[in-house]
C-alpha cells in the first residue's frame, strides 16, 4: 500500500502529460511557423498535424489498454513486435530525441532571458553556457530525491505556465484582425520574406514545428510503470492531448492575426510581442516571458525524467541496455541512467557557445522530431500487428495505419538532412547494444548483424554527403 501511494495518479499523470507537451514549442511556434508558412496554410497544417497526433495518441491509448503488461511503453512495443535490436533502437532513438529536446529547452530559456534583459543585448555565449550547466545539474539533485516528488513539483509548474497561455487567448481575441491574418497571395508568396512558395511546401515546412509542439504525447506511456494503473495512463494521455491541442491551435492563429508576418518572424519572444499588442500592453509581455521561463523549467524536468526512464527500463526489464543503467538509489531513482542523461545533455549544451541561438534551437528541435518519429512509426506498426491478429477491430487498424502514414510523412517533410543525422546517431547506439548483449552472453543474430551493417553504411554515406555539401540542415 505504501508503494502504491508513491505512484502517480490521474491528476499527476495529466499534469505530466501537459508538462511534456507544453514546453518550448508553443512559445516559439508562431515565429517558427510564419518563417515557412502563411497563416491560412498554417491553419491547414494544424488540421493535418493535430489529426495525425491524435491518431498517435490513440495508438498509445489503445496499446496501454490492450497490452498493459508492456510497462516500458514505446520501447516495449517495438521489442515485443520486432525483436531485441529493433526494441533497442526504439529506446535509443527516444533517448537521443529526449536529450536533444532538453538542449532546445535550455537554448530557449536563455533566448528568453536575453529578451528580459533588454532589446539589443545578448548574454555572452560562455556566460550562457555556465548558467545553463548550473541549471541542468540542479535538476540532477531534484530528481535524485524521487520521481513522485518531481511529479508534484511539475504539477505546480504546469499550473504556472498554463496561466499566461490562457491570457494570450483571452486578450488576443480583442486584438485579432482578420486583415492581418488573411495575407495576399497566401498560396504562392511567403508573407514573411516575399519568397515564392507553393502550398505543399508551406504545409511540409510546418510539419516539423507542429510535431515538435506535441513531442511528449507518448510521455505517460514511457512512465507507465510509475502509474497507479495502465487505464489511468490511457485516460491521462487523451485528456492532456485534448487540452494542449486546444491551446496550441488557438494561440498560433491569434498570433498571426495580431502581428504582421514580418514583425512576427523577427520577434525574439513572439507571444510576448503578441500580448504587448493587447490591452495588457508591456505588463502582458512581461507575464508571458516569465511564463515561458516557468514552462521551460517545468518541461526540462519532465523530459529529464523521460530521458532517464528510457535508459533504465530496457536495462532493467530485458537487459538490452548495459546493466550499469539498472542501478537505483533508495528513492527508486535510476541514478546511473540519470547521470548519463545529464552528461549527454551537458555535451549538447556546447551549442550554447554559438551566438546564433535561434538557429541552434531550430536544428535541435528538428533533430529531436526526426529521431522520435522512428519509435512513433514502430509503435503504430505494432498496434496494427496486435489488432490484425484478431478478427474485427477495423477502427483500431485504421487508427494504426493513419498514425504510421503520418509518421512517415513528417519524416519526409522535415527533410533528408535531418534523417541523415538521425541515422548517424542510431549508428552510434550500436555500441551500447553490443555491450548489453556481451554482458548477457548472448550472440548477435545474422539479421541483427545485417541491420547493423546497413545502418553503419548509410551513416557513412550521409556523413560523406554532408561533408561534400550534398545534403544539409
């Protein structure tokens, strides 16, 4: 009973679900979207994106109910459906996506701090790096105290960061101007730059940003063994997805009807610039900037939990990660997995040394999105495989197929350059898999060897192509 009391109930699960999705994406998305897509095309893109993400959310909901024994979530689905090596790659892809997301969060934290300090001033890169490192390692000591304690802290942070978003929606309606939203020649000319662009390219350009906003929809499934029940995991996923989707679409559309495209694309903190145009004025802008910081601080906590868990679960349940990751402390926190996550994120924070924080942020978010799409695709394929074994279940099969098609489409939309980087990252992970197999005295099968060779060859080709300038991000 005491152990049950330490697990996560529906309230904390919904807060964690919202916390993992509402992060940097919503606060920077108006600028990211308007740089590639006109407002009317953004509206179409949100329709496609939300529909696809809902299908993914339903896949995780269906699997959490159908396969409650698979408590490793996104990793366990791939392993159960397609074997050890595929399962490992799903976990590795999720881990690398998570720590890349952590880097993006920290970058946006310091972009926001720069805007709070004042226009025209930027904190020196080395100073940003030092403060970012201090912030990162403070989380290490918070999480070591226990997963539930971190979850309660996240609940408080989630409430704090939703408040400014609601203010944007409430006050944004009065400042919205249809004439600003309805730009001329929206199907052929990009309003933010004047470049020629067709509608299909606009929609594709928006997909990476939109999915980045929803990365974390699977978060509760990853933390499912920390929940009171699998049924609550499914409910929490759907409730948190519905809340975040409503907030996202409302804020994105309002922003593009309040600030002209060229002003929005130049905004360092777009939602602050938007709220400054409402009745709240400069006070509203300050509220949003503080809200961004609260949001990112909470999101970073959530994602460090996920990054740690996805290393621990494969090591603990199946030995597909090196056994070093299995070590727990007295609070049932996997301390070695946590330490490794911190070190990986710390290395990634070297991006803070670049003065071009917006570019570093954009690259980190799109790399994160591409890396996580492989586990999403595998989960969708597994859901179809599970329901295809039984007669009927037409609805479940259709949901699985649509979720899989959506995952493939977004991989294509984000671009070959990011896919190339993802393959290189997956190739690096092979060493961890080999070590785990050696520790268990298990042989590598011929199919696994072939898959490893293919991944390494493709990674080498991608590196050469990038060095020759054939592909880029």
